[in-house]
C-alpha cells in the first residue's frame, strides 16, 4: 500500500491503518463506500452517537469552529472572496459575509441534500460536485477546506487543485501527535489519511505552497494552516 506521498507503508499499532515509512501518515486499509456522503446517510443513519444532526452541528459550529476559522483570516491580507471545499451547512460562508464583509463566497459539497440545506439555511451559493473533479471557472483570493483533506482518496491532487483556484489555501485537518489508540480521529471508513505536522507541511511544499501560518485548530487534535501560492 502506498502513501499519498508515493512512499511505502508498513503495519502499525492500529489494525485498520498502515503507516508511511517516510512521512509518518497513517493510511486507511479501507475505502469510502459510494453513497457514504449522501445527506440522509451521512447525517442521520450512520448510527454513531458522536455524530449530531446537521442543524445542531450548524448551531454548535458558531460557538467554536467558525469564529476560530474567521480569526485565522487575519493572516491573509486583502482577501475578499472565498471558495470553501466541503462547506457542510454553509455557516462559515454566512459568517464571512455577515460579520467579516467578504464579497464573493461559494461553497462546494458532494451531496445535493447538503447543498440544499446550506442554501435554505444560510442563503449561500453552493456547487454540488465531487472535488477535485468539479469544473470551476473562476479564481478566488482564498480556497479553504476544514476537516476535508483527510477524506480525499488523493489528497495531494485535491491540494493542488485548491492551489490552482486561489492565491491562498487554508486547511484544517486532524493532526496525530503520538496519542496512539487514544487519538479520536482514527475513523478508517472516512478518514482515509491521518496526518501529522511533518506530513501536512510536506504536502503544502509538494503542492507549491509556502506556509504563512500554522496553529492548532479549534480543538486540540486539529491543525490549521494557511499557505500562499508560490510564484514562478
């Protein structure tokens, strides 16, 4: 099994993952089933007690994630337009428009049901499609994706597509820091990759981005990074 960085992996302490011998990324031995991100299934039928309905998630995110992400925008000068990959309920885009004064805001979601929820709840513009295999014919100041990079079967391709669409890229992803089995984001059916600080920095470099901000995320197990597109 190969890592996203093209290096080999080996067995590790987690039975559902292997680990890259070079960058240390954990690679799931599973693949995400078709329809997994369907609106009804993903938000209501998975049967896990830690997954809340999307309307409650929208309310909760305004208490923690959304203002935290908004605060990270201070690292990006002159930013007025945002494309958000995996924008979920659309609350972050609404926040950027209402509270931060951004002008052009677009979200992408794989599920039409999730897109409809975002449109009806927050009035945001949504594109339904599977990123990075979706056509987008404009560029943005910032392309961001929060808690989505770990879901992509080819995360480096997704990062490179994000880079091609913006001047800056901001991502948040779970970051393994040596917790072993206590790490809460070993979810092999959807978190196809579990990164660490070294591997996520490597991905930014391989995608042609220079890091201008790196902080812990809204929760202690996350990392949030902003990269600027390298010129030349």
